[in-house]
C-alpha cells in the first residue's frame, strides 16, 4: 500500500470514526482534502539549455580512430535539423524541455559519429555543457563541472534545434 493511500486512510479513520460519523459532510471534506494534498503535483514545466563549446581545428581525431574535419561537424537534438558545430564562439541551445528525454546526435558530413540520450533530471543543473574531450569523445556535463564551458556566443532555440521549427 502506498504512503498516499495510508495517509488518506488515516485521515478518513480520524475524521470519520464512529463517534463523529453523524457529520458526514466533515468526513467527506477531510478525506477529499487529505487525498488532494497527498497527490504529487508535477513540477512547473521548465526548460533547460546546452552550451556547445567550439571544437578546435586541431582536433581532427575526435572520436578515437575517426578522422573528421571539424568544419564538417554538426549537431542534432531530438528530431530537429542538424546545426553546424560551432568553430569560434559557443552556441547556446535553449528552450529544451527539462522533463522530456533528449537524443543528441553528433554528425560528420551528415553521417552519425556518436549519439546518446539524456534527461535534465540526471544533472544537478538545467544548464549543461557539450564539448569534445580528446580522449573520451563527446561529453555532456553540468556547466559547473565543465571548465571550458562559457556560453557568451550566439543562441539557438531548442524548439528550433530539437523539432526543426
């Protein structure tokens, strides 16, 4: 039995015991209030963002043995259209649903290099950082953990980046 059911049952027994059963209205109101106060209310829907760190031109072997010219790199979030990976300034992808699971795909000349899924709930922040690590490939971390993450560059709407609008 869930904690919510137990809590409602306890309020029902307390408010509606045999001595007070004559006041049915109070019993129903107390039980209804207990039920609605125990129902988990979803958090206010919010949005998150990803700061995409520019890739250095010198990083050609981005994913181990894969040789890809950084100018041919692009990024796709969910089912959206691919956007070029930034070369000089960071790119901030905004308005990403913080509840939905997202798919990030990294492409080279339109062909998939690496992809992964994530939820913002996996991180302590709604501001994430996406970057290339010479040894581990594409990395996604909270902005507070990524030293190279500095998103003062241009912005893109997550709706546009993630849905193609």
